[in-house]
């Protein structure tokens, strides 16, 4: 394996290897290396470049599956959609994140340390390939543009996550071993914008045509880069209240219009069919056996990927995790799943009970809007054993996430005749539902927000689909104007639990976000009356930013500085 230098503040950890991936002939996400490489004999051929690129993708997956908090989970905990929750006897680290208040768990001085290390390890992989681009014998400029465009887009994703979480971070654009101070966020965004513009310009539009999406294996396309560029632009201009250098609103909007006019993507007819748990039908025969069907189930009863006409970018995971260092699963699902096994019935599998849903979100869905029941599990309404669930659950609200719930064939608390991909094996490492990073609906709503001439059409296309059942538009649907308030409200309903809401709030201003998130909600913890109390002042004190791990500050010799409020 390629041996990496350690950053002085312990960015890289033992066991995180640059080329933990297969040769190109094997599955893109089966990431165990079969050959030995060093910097002396690597980075020579296009095959080397592809293998290094796979290592970059593997670094992205490791950020989610490595046992840290993860960006997706943190985004939900900090939003007004969910509470930290977990089990009644668990530590209160998620409550510290939820309340923006370290006094909830004073000993947790390194809430995000695993995530911090994993991000910088993934960035190191990208920087290693980018730094050696010129020494690779490229036979085809389109191959070069594709590989390097994907690599730079991945680096942009990593930095965009990090700069939103922590705001003030060291910026590495080369694979170096230095104790760097935190960069001005403007400089980090300059790299993000530049990387995404490069990817949009250099990955050929036909590199991964939509017709091949089922075998794309999660590669970043030029269209995905344009959509991510718009997301980064909207966040930067909102949170920092100014226009970035080197990218214009007109340029960003044109990228979205390019996606729309390409005809590569479309809204799938029914919202529920975007999500395995809301679209899978379970039938029990007279003999007690179960059968399963739905858009995510093939003829043999196996789950298939989320690639469909609406998916622009999905992060892919594998059912290959084990206890010997292979970590390919989607740990986000495991953390948010229903906590108590005895509660289970098809299609739900067991998890650790974080992210109980704030009841105010369910009440926001109007009559006829199918997104509420497709996005949220109503435990009592779906006949689950709520009394048993309440005993072990902290901050029980009666509702939890459906879009990304673990799936397993449970009956009376026991796994019976498990379906491949629906949670067979150990519940902690067996989930591999894709995480959909970018959907076509997001492109339409971002284009509307940026002032497209078709803004009203785009907004109401998304709304109309939300009110459609079996090809018929429900009576509750009515067209609305594309005002900023209407667009942001539609984003809340459309993208619930997709790691978007918190950042949509924050880009409308810290004060606005704090007031939306703050409040007192009655819950049950261990079956007893409890309250979740979130104060706006705590969030204002942190400016919506997360704790920088104190270990990293200490290892840097004080070069790194903690964010206010932590």
C-alpha cells in the first residue's frame, strides 16, 4: 500500500490507506486493494489514475461509515426537523450538538474528531492525484478531464461539508505535511468554486449518460458538478451576505438551465417511489411467509440502487462491511433507525434511535401532500409497539425518519427469511441504501430561487408531483407564485431528512435560523415526561458552526483556534 505522511495534528490515522480500492475491472465500490504500490511506481498510467480516483471515492464513503457523527447526521440533528434522541442510557453528545451547548455533555471535547480526520484523509487522497496529474501518461484528453474532474469535484464536496460545519479550517491543496492555521473561508470557497467549475467544464456531458445510470456506480457527472456549484453559491451568498469572486449568479443559473434542457433527468411520477421504505410492499401469505415488491426490489427479491430519472448524484454503499476494517455501509441509516427490535415489523429494521422527528414538521404537510407519509414513520399510526419503544428511547415524539430508515424483514422481533440488502447480517454494518446527494427536484427549485424565467413552472412542477397519486393530482394541489418564501417552504417539505434543511435555514441568516430552530417540545424519555429545550442564544453564540475537536487544537500547539460558543 502507498504510505502517507501524517499531518502534525493527526489528520491521518493508522489503517486509512490511499489506495484501498480494486483494479478497474472490479466493482467500483468494492474497495480492497489487490496490489502493492508506492509513489515510486504509481501515478504513471491512466489505470493508476483510475485506481487513485477510486481511492478518493472510497475516502468519501469512509467519512460516512467510519463511526463518526457524519455530515448527514449532524445536519439533521442541528436542524428543526429532528432531535438528538438515541437511547435513554446513552451519552448526551447528540444533545450537545442539538442544543449547540457543550454543557449538555461537558466531557465531549472531541465531538467531531473522527469526522475531522476522515475528511482530511480523503482530501489528502485527492491532493495526491491532483499533484501528480502531469506525470501520468494520458492517452485521451477526455479521460484526463473525466478523472481529474471527478477528483476535484470530490475535493470540493469535502471542503464544502467542512467549511459549513466548522467555518474556519486549514486549507490543503497539496499533499503536504504542515501545521497550517485556519484559512479565511473565502479562500476555501474559492477552491470549491474552482474545482466544481473545472469538473463541469472537463467531464464530458456523455461520460456517464443517464441511460447507463444503473451502472454508473455513483460517479460525479458534469451535471452533478453544475448542481453542486449552485448549492455552494446559494449557501455562500446567503451565509456570508456577499457575492463570491470568480463566479456569477448568471453563470450558476445557466448551469442549472443546462441540466434542465439536457433532458437527461426528470421528476419520477410519484414521490414515495424515491424511497425504499415508502415504496416497498410486503405481503404475508396464509402460511406465514412474506413476499416483497416495489421499485427497489428485483425479480429475485434483491434491492437495487436509487439510480432513476431523478437522481443526479447518489453516494453509493456496499454490503461488504465487516469487523476487520472494511467499512462500506451507510451508517447514517443505522443511527436513525427505530431503536427497539421488539417494535419491528416489515419493512423496518433496527437502528440506534437518533433523530426522532419534531412533530411540527409533520403538521406542515397539507392535506393531499404525499410527502409527509413518504418521509415520516408515524409509529402508532403504522401499528408499531410504541409502549415498548418508549421504554428505551430518549426524546420519543412518536415519529421517526422513513426516507432513510433501515429495512429488514422483521416479524415479532425476529429476523425471518431476510432479503438481500434489506438489513441481513449484523444491523450495525449491513445497511447500504444509497444517499441521494442531488435530485432533479433540487435543480428545479434552485433555478427558481435564482430567478429563472420559468421559476413558477419549476416550483409548481415539484409541488404537483407531491400531490400526485396513481397518476391523479390530488384535490389539495393549487399553483403558487415563485416567491422566496414559497420556494423555501417547498424546500422544507421536499427535502426533509436529506441533510438540506439546516443549511437552508442558516443561509437565510443566523438570527433567522436560530429563531426557527429554538423552542420547547414535550417528549418522552424512557417513557417519562421530558422536554427538548433549544435556545436561540446558544445557536447565535456559535454562529451555527460546530465544535472543532480539542485534540486537534492541542496537537496543533494552539495554531488552530476553537469556534466561539464551544
